[in-house]
């Protein structure tokens, strides 16, 4: 009778695959997730993902990604790596229920507060010709959706324009600026290393949450073209309406003369 438990235990060890027994636990919370998109003049971009751990390893985390045509992935920042595919090669992206998620494996040396940095290339991120609007301005918008199962303590999106460009204005954000809730807007505009950028920050972004940043960019070295165009419009206006403006000026002069003679 005493042999039955031993035989059963040995049988379970045989039928249960070692990989299943050693599968890392899933991570469901991150302290911070940031995505910086540095756009080039050719339309490609470099994506830098910064993730701050909320707990210790080991474990596996599937982060929201949401970009297409991405390649050339690298990862750094402590005991972390991309999981291997069936052939043993690093597999940074995982397709789950039609979602492209960024997959990371945290080793036992990973600790809360560590910052993991992932970089990759985004091909054809911006069509500069297609995004060009009036007066040489370019409209760029990026929407982030947390389509993962991970809750984010904070999320920040940065859109960085190429050298020679600048952020003209913010066209829209989510979350929106509500002065009655906070005097500090969730967005900001700045420059670093001769490159203009804009940011938007969202707090406590749970699964299904979203953030959005819309900007209008322009070339910083556009020269006197807008000024010349404005002067030309004014001259054309005076020329086409000269028949109306001349009688008005004569009437105004006559009125001033009669008033001064009283």
C-alpha cells in the first residue's frame, strides 16, 4: 500500500513536461511604461520603450506594443531578455488574440524599480507628403491603447520630430487638459539636442485604457516664405477692392474735415 503514492508521484513526473513546470509567472503590473518615437526626415522612426518594474522576478510580461513594420529589436536593463521562439531565436513580439504584444522574460535577478529599455526600428512610420497641410505644416497623431492584461501606474508618449523641424502646437490629447481637476496640463512641448518633441502623460492606465497625442510640426528653417505670402495676400486684397476702398477713404476724409470745421 505504501508504494502507491511513490509510484503515482513518479508517474506525474514523467508525464508533466519540464518546461510547463518551469513556466515563469505572468506579470500583471508595471510601475511605468514610456514610448518615445523619434521620427526621421525619411519617415522611418526609432522606438524606445522604457518600462519600470513594479515587482521582482522571475516572471514574464506581455506589454502593449501597437506598432507595425518593426524590426531590429534590442533589450537592456538588468536580468531581462526576449523569450526564444521554437528555433531558439529571440522573439520580442507575440501575437495573442490578434494583439501584437512586446514579450519580456524577467530573470531571478530582476527587482522592483529596475528600468528595462527596448529599442527597435519602425519602417515608414510617417508619410511626410501625405501629412502635409496648409502653410507647410505637418499633422501627426498617435493613439496608444493598452490592449494587454497589464496595469500601468503611469504611461508617457513622446513624439520627437527630426532635426530642422519644430513642434508648432498641440492639436489634441487624451487625457484632455481639465484646469478644474489639475492646473498642470498632461502634455508638454520642448526641445532636446536640436530636436523638438511633445509629450502626453496618463496616470493609472488599466487594461483597455488609452492615450492620444496630436501635434502640428513645421520646418524650423522655412525662411521668409510665409511672410512674403502674407504680404502678397494683403496687396491682392487692396488691388481687387480698390474701387470700394477709395470712396470710403474719401468719405472718411470729408467727414473729418466737416467735424473739424465746427
